[in-house]
C-alpha cells in the first residue's frame, strides 16, 4: 500500500518534470535564422583559415609552396559558392551578424559582389593548379580584392 502511494505521487512529478524539460529544450532551440548565421560564420572561418597561408605566400612572408597553395585555393573555390545561401533575409536581424543594413537595401549589388568573389575564387584555383608562383600570387591578390570590396561596403567591424 505504501508503494502504491509513492508511485501515484512519483508519476505526476515525473510527467511534470519531463514536460518542463521538453518545453525548456524547445525554448532554447536556435531559430533557422540563427542557424543560418552560424553556418555563414563557419564558412567564413574556413575560408579565412585557407586564405591566411596563401596571403603569407603572396606577400613573401613564407616560402611559396605550389602544392599547399593549390590545395588552399581549391578549398576556397569550393567554399565561396556556399556563402550565398547563408544570406537569407531572415538573418538581417539576428544578433551577432556583422552585415550592415545596406546589404539588404542594395541586395543586387551585394549579389554581384558575391558572384565576383565566386568567379575570382574559381580563377584562383585554376591558376594555382598551374603551379606558376607569380600568376598564383596575382590571382590571390585579385580574389582578396573581391573580398575587400564587399567587406568595405557591407561588413560592420
């Protein structure tokens, strides 16, 4: 009899605890826009990871290594097309975004700059494949300019 009374008390408490825990977990689930922003930042981080050594080679800070340069250029060329999908309009009000308001009001210009980055990254990868140090460095600087053009206009520091 004592066991039945405990069971009858424990079951409702357990049900309430599970319901509360489930509601709490749902309340903390990031929104689609927050997930999209997180994805965008991750892609940029991987691009930066690969851009760094190429920039150091292009500036003569470290020796040029054709295979390393080509590998990183191929990665950047694969990553830059992924950026476009991460600029959905619902991300414009997400906390932590560095996109300026001008990006959303000048979307056609932003999209053109993004396409330019994708195209220049593809050219960089193709040139790097040749192993020609001077042409690869020039293609890198050209790609870096495409990044800078967009950052200068549409990225808040």
